[in-house]
């Protein structure tokens, strides 16, 4: 029934990295301001773009860390 080969009750702590990135972007007052600027781009925008890159890296880390579980 379980084709992935993982044990039914086993949970990995690596998945908490998804919770961290999810919570940061669900709290707009944390990043809803214009300053500091970076090469003329307000903080609101460059923080989100940086978040996309960091989220991609964290997703890759979780994928490779849990690939053989």
C-alpha cells in the first residue's frame, strides 16, 4: 500500500523549513514598507524576490534531504 517505502508514522523535521517560509510571507506588516532601497527598488519588492530565491533553495534542501526516506 505504501509505495514510497517510508514508514507510516515517521515524520521528518526537514519539512519545518516549509513552515518558516510560509509564515514569513503570510505576515505582510513584516515587510510592508519602502525602505531600505536596493538599487532603487523598494524593500517590499526586493524582499519578495529574495524570498522566492530563498524558498527555491529551501525546497531543494528539503527535497534532497528527504529523498531517500
